[in-house]
């Protein structure tokens, strides 16, 4: 509640730019976005933003845009929201973004299982058999809120979707199915239209808008509608229709693995694991079957089994509900009478990134799985997409509001594509780490794939399909025989050697990892809507290894603003994060300074430069605990007549240094933060002999892409 009160107080400053009321004729402001003829909000026939795809990325984007005052609507081709759990790990950065959505983080934390029920990955011969090893992926510092104000979460995607829809309803959105729509009803703002599929896109250069043709079935009759929008955002998943219609190709590694995902409930199994060995992932290797069990919620008994799938010798018909129940029993090692199979879905694992994230003069943009698709190792898919939406929302809003030119949207691809490429490589490395475990047990997945290709394309191809299936099953059965207790034990020299290899993999952190703090919080934009660092040489990101690395706070431009708890009121102990100083409800930059004369002068020039460019700026004066007495008087006199500022005091903790030391800066430094909490510019020790006015004019022009 302290954070919410603080945000409301910071967002209720009046008279932010007093010179407007004082009639300074030299401050002429020119809009750089849409002209009046093009203005999104002046023409009800043209939607400002149309989002295709109502998954978490599309819903988060619609929330962020709406909070920034941008009207939008969402089309979703499915007639109902999926109940298949899919993604389930929400990393630190995504949880930080969710803190800007009223009450979302708190509800996730209340609803998710306790951390002790999902902190481990367990490797075993069956859920009731021998445990080959386990890895605890939650370290003490992960729960101490030193590097982030919020911890990671384990929460199924469909549950997250329901919470996002609830937030959209609070913002005035309605969800509409085709059957409940009027025949000629046009998609309008603040509406999610289910059962509406995008079938064509027209974005000719002569138009100021994109025309989308949507198809739906209403009362048995197929209806086509043309919808005009200023911006079209494709968040429609890995098989994105938008991406295909605009002719954007994917680049990377295709068809890494094919699996069948079996969603089922069993409260008895959940209770069994709660008592015996709770965990998030169970990697099961035995003579009858191999698979990975994802425990979405042990208390509710909700699970997904991921099972290797080898088409065309195997078909999805081979995975009937009855067959899946048998497979579950083989992998679990015993039968539970209450197993209820809900859904069975095949899927293919890829590691690809779209060649372009924007198209048609920046009128069409891709985000989430439409722009990149990764192996699930490390949970980068949904999280990277949520961070795409966060990067994109303030930029689209700035263009529509006339603060920046549409060329600002070039920076979306510049910034996010490099992160997508890095995360692709990182998830690939993590996937290969996962494969090292079966390889150590004598089940190298690359050999299995080679055998499968041989059956398809080699000598096996001359056999009838039925015999191909028999041959493939026989070869795999021989491979799984290495997992028998007679082989895999300490008395057998071969088994002992393999178990020793396995222990070494776990001890050295070379198995599948869950958390990547250095990448989750430390990813950095090297070019885009930033002013490159002049104090330090640019250093490219480290090559991904697939191993966990700790986050090191950085204030280099393009980095996320470091977190530290501060007190907005020195008279009480209530704290907020430095990240909370950035507004989620308006396009506003944040300048962080210390209470130093030169920095106050810099702040004056920053206020003027921002005002001239019609963008809001808030100044945060950060007082150390040693100088907290001065905060009583505050910064009113030093910053007058500007009023959009806040004085905060460090909340001293024994485990952290002071703010400027943590940032590797002196207290004469300054940090300019964008609306997405990434650093646009900084100076580590003041401007030396530089002119603050010239520097602030240069900085805001560069970041906003305006003169």
C-alpha cells in the first residue's frame, strides 16, 4: 500500500511546468507526431492501435497503452481463452513490469504455490523410484529483494491471462464473442473480440493507416470486416498470421525437437509429491518411458507431461487419453486412480528470431513469440515478450501524442531484436545443458534424432509405415534398456561411471538452469533511444554460457535502472523502490540527482529542455542517510519554480552500499531514466567544464529523435 500511495502522490503534482502559465512567448511547442488530419483520437473510424493476439503479451501491451491514455482494441482468432498451462515462470524483470499494473503482483504472489514447493528440479527413474539428483534453483539472495523489489514467480500462463483480463475489465475493457456481436459491429476501443481472425493486411504507402480484414462466424454466417488502424501490433504467437501476411521470415534453428504436451489433473499425485519430494520439474528416465513432468501446482494437482514425439512414425492419434494415462503411470511408477487428462497438444521447438520487427513505415510491429521463438529452457519466451511490450508501449504512445516522430519506432527493433538474439542463444545453451543429463546416462538425444532421420530418409524409408514405427520403437527400447537397475547402479562399472558424470554436471551447475539474474535484470540496449556512454568504453554482452551469473548493477545507458529501497518521507520507515519513482501512468522521464548545487543547475536545464519538447520530466533528489537532516528543508528553493520533483532518502541496509557507490558514480553524477525504467543518459561525476544547457538540449534531442 505504501508504494501505491507514493505513486498517487507523485502523479498528482500540479503546475509541473509553471512557465506555460506565465506567458513566455519564446517557448513555442511544435507537435512532431500525427498532424490533426492524422490524429488517432480525432477520427473514430480509425483505431489508434489494433493488437492481434490476446495472449499475455497482447494483453500486457493493451494495459500499458491504456494506462498511458492510448485507445486500442484486441482481436483474437480463438473463440475462448486457452486453459492449457503453457509458460509458468515469470522472471524478475517481468514481475517488476507487473508492479506497474495495480494489484497484479500481489495477486500472483497470493495465488502461486509457496516457493518451497517449486524451487527444485528433480531427476529420477520414476516419481516413486530412485532419485538421480536434484538442483535447488532458489538462492537466499533471490528472496531478499536486494537487486529487485520483487521475486520471481511460478504461475501458469492461463491463470496469468485471467488476471490480466480482470485488470483490463477494471480499465473499462469488454470481451466479446462473435455470437454476441452485432452483424455489422466494428471493433472499437477497449474491446477484446474473440473468434476474429486476421486474414489480410493492406498498408499501402499512400495511406496513413493500416486496413485489416478480419473474419468471424456469427450465427453460422461467415462475416468479413475491414478495420482501419494507425498501428497494427502482431502479438499472435509463434505461428503469427501477421508476420506471415507482411512477409517477414524467421531466421535461426528450426525443428530442434517435437514433443507432446499432456495436461492433466491428479490431486492424489500432487499430495504424494508434496509429502515425498516437491519440485517444479521432474526429469524421468526409465526403461519404459522418458519425459518431463511440470508441476504447475502440487496443491491443486495440476501437471503437464512433456513427452518426445517422432512423427510421421508416431501420430497424435497414438496419444489418446487412455494411452496418455498409461504413459503417466509408467513415468510416475505407480497408478493413481484420479488422473484426468484435460488436453493433448503436439508442438515443435524452434530457436528463431524474425528478420524484422517493424514493417510498412513502422505502422506494423511484431512482439512476443510473433517476433521470436525460443526453446522453453529458462522461460525466456513469455518474459521476453512482456519486455517487448514494455519497450514498445511508451514509444507508440509518444508518437500518437505527438511527442516524437514515428522514426522513434525504429529504436524498438534496434533495442529488442538484439535482446531476442541474445536470449535465443542463451536458451539454446540452456537447452543443451538440459540434454547433457540424458547424454550422461547413455541416451544422447542427438543420436535419437539421427536414428529418427535414418528411419525416415535412410534404409528405413523403404519399409511400410507400420514397420517403420515398430523399428523405431524397438531401437528406442534398446536405448532405454541402459536405464535398468542392473546397469544404472554403483556396483556396475558402467553405471557407476555414468552416475559420477551426472553428479559432476549437477555440482558444476551445468544442468538446466531456471534463473539468469545477470540476463534477466542486466540486459542492456547498446543503441536506440539512448545517448551512448562517454565515460566508459562500450562493452558487448558476454557470450551466453547457459550457467547462472549474478546481476551487477549498472548505470550505463541502455541498462535497467538499479533497484534500491528509498524513503519518500524521512519521518517514517515506509519505503519504495527506485523503480517506483518512474511513472506507469504517463510518459515521463526521471532525472536522479544528489542535493548538490551543480546538479540542481543541471535539473533546471533538464526541465527546460523537456518542456520545450513537450515531454514530462520529474526530478528525484536522492539524499544519503548521512545528509538526511537537509531533506527537511528539501529541494523547493533549489528547484523553484519547477514543482515536479520528489526528495527521497536512502533506506540504509547493511547488505548494500549507498546509491552512488552502488552505481559506481560520485554524488555529482546524474541519471536520466526513460518511461520504461531504462537509462537514457548518465554522467558519473558531473559535466566538468561542459555547459548544462547545451548538454540537456543535446540529450533530449537525441533520445526523442527531435531537433
